[in-house]
């Protein structure tokens, strides 16, 4: 038996034993059979040097396309990442609840660096973040959690929505949430450019229309309290309430 037959036989065996999800293409015999079970290779199959090289290439292709999980460190002694958002090119932005500021992670290289400095625009602990490419704005929820031991530095004493330039990280504007015990938590943007912010301390959904300098109430506690029903079958510690 030649080297090509030995190599080809071993690689075909390995290829067919691999999970279907890891193969670059289904085998010819699987395609004909239309089944996902065991496949038997006839001992009469001729294995030429050209076929051996082809199967070797397929073997390396299968290995190269196996997905890999990545772990990306977030800089800071007490970063405590709380929220994440992304741009269409894959750039990630992560808010830091502990140290404050926002970290940018570049796609492919996974290079990470502080993009919005702690304390920028008076910001404190950063919770929700949202990359709005239409307005070139990185929106962020800022809350003063110093009473809970959060080390984030800043001049704000309450809760506010911050706007930073999505390309440079420079501050653009700050809008305080109404009330003395507000808690800006998460952010959404509609097609018209209106910003919606959850105030989890009340609970309330606030709306900031384009060009506006103050929030208006979009939905509040009474709206969430009407026609509620508990989802049956949930444990007492994991009940879900819906309208």
C-alpha cells in the first residue's frame, strides 16, 4: 500500500468522524444517501496522490473553521462592566460601573483602551450604553453610586444621560433625569432620533425628543400596573410580570 493510500485512508476516516457542523462541505456519499448516520467507505475506493492531497487540504480547512471563544479583558482595577453596545463594523463599547468611563474594543485585533475618560461631562458610574451611528453619538447612562462604594469620580450628584462623540469620545451634551431619586439604566433610539431611557428607580420610561433639552414621560408606573398577570409555573424567586 502506497503512502498516498495510507494518508488518504486516515484523513477520510478522520473527516467522516468529525461532526457535520465542523465540515466545510458534506461528503459525496452523505449527499447521495441523504442521511446523517454512519457512512461506510468501500475498501475498493481508489486513493490517488491527488485525492490524498485534496483530503489533507480539507482536513486543515475543517480545523481552521472551528469557532474559537475569545475572552477580552476590560482595563481598570474595579471596572465591573455593566452594559455593552456595538457599531456596524464590530467595534464594541463597554460601560464601567466601578471605575467609570467607557472602554472601546476594536474589531479583529481586540485592542482595548479607555475611550471616554472617567468623569467626562461630570459622569460617574456608567450603566447602559448605546451606539447611535445615525447621529454619531455614544449615549450613556450615568449615576452617582458613591454611597454604595463605587469609586467612579465625577461632579454629578444625580442621574443623567450623557452624549459623547462616537468617533472621538469627546463630550457633546448632558441631560439630567427629572426627580431626586432617578436611576438611568438603559437606552433605546427610534428611527426619528428620539431617545428612550428607563428610570428603574420609579419605574418610568422617559423620552428625549430631537432638539429637546428636557425629558418627557413616555410611560410610567401606572401604565405598568394595569392588567398585570403573573406567568404561571415560575418559582417565587423568578416570577415574571407582564402587561
